[in-house]
C-alpha cells in the first residue's frame, strides 16, 4: 500500500498487567473455604460423640437403679428402658400400699395399757400380759414329767407363733416357763382358752 509503514503500528504488549487493586486468587479462596468445612465437620463429630457419651452414662445410671438388670451382663437399651418403666410402676404400687397402711394406723385408736390376767394358788400361778399385739405368759408349776411338753402342745393347738421362750427349774423343783406369742385376729378369745387349758394341766398333775 502506498504510504504504509510498519512503524506506524505500535508493537504488541507482551506482558498483561491487571488493573491496579484488582486481584483474583481462586486457589487461596478455595483453601479458605475447604478449611472452614473441615473445622465445621470436626465440631459436628465432637458434639455427636459427646452426646452419645452422655446418653451412655444415663443408661448406665438407669441400669444401676433397677435390681433385675444386675444379673444381665450387657442389656440392650430397649431392655433397660422397659425394665425401668416396670420398676417405677412397682414402686408406685408399693407407695400406695404403704400409704394405705399408714392411714389405717392413724385411724386406729391409741394403744391401750397392757391387759393383765392372773391365776394363782399355793403351788402354781399363770400370769398373762397382753400388749401391742403380743402376749406374754409366765407359768409356774411344780415340776413333773412331761409338763413342758403338755404346755407346748397347748400353744401349738391354738396356732400360736412363739417369739421367745425360756424354761428353768429351781432347787425346790418349781418349774418357771415364760413365753411370748403372737396370735391371729381372734386373739382375745384364744388367749383365754390357752390360759384355761394351761390351768387345767396344773389341776390334772
């Protein structure tokens, strides 16, 4: 072309210089984002681990409070919860039973003074004391063969529950037999019958 010169076209710029103050660093941004995600995941794992440890401790506490779980080496959590619920129900029933007993005790009149009864002659005596549901017999007879066996048979005949009994014979061959017994609901009538039958033994001998 006429009048064309190469020097008119400016040379190409080989190095590209980005605008001042503008910088793109995808590598740095990606690393920072990855670090945040890893930290968040670690926190989540630690929190979950802590939650499981707390739950495990609570199940261990429940197991230690339920008697029938002691015999099981590794009960499942379902088993622990099931037996705990049943145990709580049993405790609630026991509370109701004890409260019922307490109400009955409050309604009952105050305990009366001990009731005393006595039979005595020159050689023998039978003292009876009734107090707080228990009956105390103090029997004194001249010692004779089989007398102790016969006295015991009288108590056994009337289904008396013997709590304490003592037997002794002194130098004058006087037998002392003391016994504390508990009777059923008809204790008053039974006590009188026992006393009469024991006194009859003294007459026989």
